[in-house]
């Protein structure tokens, strides 16, 4: 049984790269491939989606999809931002494309790139960085630094002309190298997780791509979360007023966002991946009619929550992983109230303050329902609204049992029939008719009389073992 959904371990078959894609994204790769092949002269494509939406997996699958027809390079910027010189890192990745025909050209490319790289380390930095700084060494360093300022500035003036010439020669040599390796097909250079880099490194990569590598025959694909990358840009320049959208337009020619996947399909995939059937379809549970719809309820409730709160795929994975761990503490013969169970796990991460006060019984019953209503999505109706009212009714019943210390009804009977003694904050029907109905159904099930809110929460918190 697996506890972690690691995208790096998803098998990608070179002959059928999207075979294990559970999000139906092969068609989007086909669209992007046609764009790359059509505009082979070179451009910068940005795949812009939020963190945790599966960009890395998509990019790696797409790379394998391209490999038979084009030459590709994958560079994870975040994993390499320890490197101080992005130019060297990018050129190093290009080295994988060299062959006997282009080996000599690549060597010349490196020589041209060396002219563009500056490494001036002041002596004073060396002295300060040492474990101990003796006075004599410090004075000597300061003296040498002062004497060297004029020389350094003079050299910078001389180097400017050299670097300007070197810039032109570098691009010419890069164009020559690509032409020698591409076989009339563009090179597709993937730069992944750019938004997770150090701000200075991310900006330097963008500047390098724009100024040094904007040549015919190379297509750059940047995998980014544009909002996070914009934060990095503003942080690097030290100003919240910088127009990051305009700044990024200087570098990005085409922007593409992968459409959101079908949430229910992804929930079914996670259900299988984490082996929930081991619990839901155990021999004991399969013999009990009262549990026969639990699997469907669990998947339906999960997909509804994830849809309405627009959770990234990675958050969905975490919730399923936590749910699977908690299920290990349930007996096969116990109710798990699947809709409430997955909602509580979701709330633990989504609204920690509500969850904590609910767990510690810091709410009155009325205040708990008001706080829950504030979390519920606005403008919902139909079956979605009924789902949240049903969840609200279960929260109310089990929480009230805990407050009372024993089973206590939330219903009363008057001349108008059955009614709830507490007001639902989300049921807008006359006299809380829907909320009252759900409470009546819950209270009529004598199997769950006396169950408190801690029954589920102690399993979620991993503090109560199963008595299987």
C-alpha cells in the first residue's frame, strides 16, 4: 500500500508517454506539438498553471512524446538554482546534443560564452568569509582593494567592447551549433519550475533566454506559475509597483494553460492508487447493506469538495493520502460517514481555525453552525446545496452529542409537525425543511445513537487505534 503519490515515480513509456496519464492530457500535447512544429524558427512558450496542477508530469510526458521527432532538453531550474551562472547551466544542458559533427562548434561556443561571464571576487570578501580575520590580513585586503578599484574600472571599460563583440559571436556560434544538430527540426528546451527558484536566478534565466538564446531553431518551453513568478520578479527588483505582466511579455511569445481535468476521474484514480478498495470492499463490509454505497458517497463527496473549492491536484492527493491513513484506524464493521469523513479531513487543511475549535469543543452549537456556513461556498443550489446541508446536519448531531455528554435529539414536534431546535445557516427552505429532514434521518438510525464528533476526529488525528 502506498502512502505518497510521487509524480517522479510515474512510469512514462517512451512508446506511449501518456499511457499512465489519468487526466486525459495527451490531446493538449498534440496541440502544442503542432505549434512547435509549425513555428520552428524558435519562440518562447510558457505553460502557465498553478503550483500542484501536474505541470511537471505533463512536461515530462510531452518531452517523451516529442523525442522521436525532435531533439529535446529538460532542465529543472529549481533543482539547479544553487548554480550562480544560468548561462553556464543552460550551455551545459546543450552539450548533450553535440556529436562528432558539432563537437568543434560546441567547443567554440563555450569559448565565446566565457567572454560573457564575469568572476570578480573582492579580496575583502575572502577575508570576511574566513573563520578568523586577523588584523594584518584585513588591512592588507583593504589596501589591495582600494588600489585595485581604478584597475577594475579600467578593465570593465575594456571588457565592455569585448563582451559586446562576444555577445554577437556567441549567438552566431549558437545558431551554427543548432543548425549542425537539429536536422532541420527545432530543439525544444524545457525549463521547469522556474517560479520556485531564487528570485535572482529566475530573472537571470529569463534574461539569458531572451538575450543569449533567442536564435532560430530553438524553442523554449517555460513551465511556470505566473503569479508566483511575478512575486519573484517584484522581489528581485525590490518594488511592488513593477508591472510583472508587461515584464514577462518581453520574454514570452505564447502563453498556454493546461485545461483543468475532470475532478471525478482524478478522484477515481486516487481512490485506486491509494487502494481504498481494501477497506471499502473488504469481505465484512460487502456483507452489510448499510455500507454498500460508501465508496460512491466517498468519491462523489470528494469530487464535489475539490470542484467547489478549486483545489490543486497536489492538495487533492494529500487529502486522499491522509484519508487512507486514517481509515487504517477504523474497524471493517464501523460506520465512517464518508461525506463527513472527507469533509473533516479537507477542513483540517483548508480552515484550521474552524477545525481546531470544532475538535476542542470551543464553539457553542449555534456558533459552530454559523462558522461552518462561512466556509461553505456561496451561490450553490440543488444537489450541491443538499450535500452541504446534509454535512451540516451530521456536524450538528455529533457535536451536540459531545456537548450534551449523551445522545440528545435536535428535533421537536409541534402543531406544524417535526422541526429542528437549532437553526441551519445554509438551508433557506421554509422552516429549515431540508435540514430538519436530514436530522430526522440521522436520528432514526439507532446504530449511530451516542456517536460523538470525536469518533471521526480521533481517527483523523491518529490517536485512537482500531479494535479490529
